C-alpha cells in the first residue's frame, strides 16, 4: 500500500519512507462554563431533566451544526512536510502577526 502526502501530494512508500500522521482536533470554545450547585434532594429530578435535555439536543443537532462545534481531521505527511509543519504549524508568514498587532494598537 502506498500513501500520498496530503500537503505536497508526493507518494510515500511505506517500506522506504517515513510517514507522519497528523491529527488535528478542533473544538469550539465558549465562555461561561458555569457549574451550578444542586441541592441533593433535587438530584433525581435534575438528572431526569438533564437526560431529557440531552435527548432533545441529540435529535435537534445536524451534521452541519456538529462540524461547527467539533471536528477531528487526520493527514498523512512526508518527512519534508512534517518538518515544515513542526517549524510553523499555523502556516503564518513571518511578520504578519506583529504587523496586525501594530495596526490594531494605532
């Protein structure tokens, strides 16, 4: 079986070349993850309400909505592309972040 680098499209031969598998997990982060203290006497009814809420949320979610909240992506990289990724994982061009910071502070 042969693999292809997802970045440069070079063939990766499994017996002669190293293949790097890159897994990226993307998760929407929200503010306000609050913990509510619940009176123990209300625990059973609260758990039932929580299960009902989970069941209704599962039914309402579509795959489009799910992709906006959580995704896992997996890529095969050749040695050269792996080394480039490690040096610059966000593929930023040199100086672009500093330039934006200066523009925003003006």
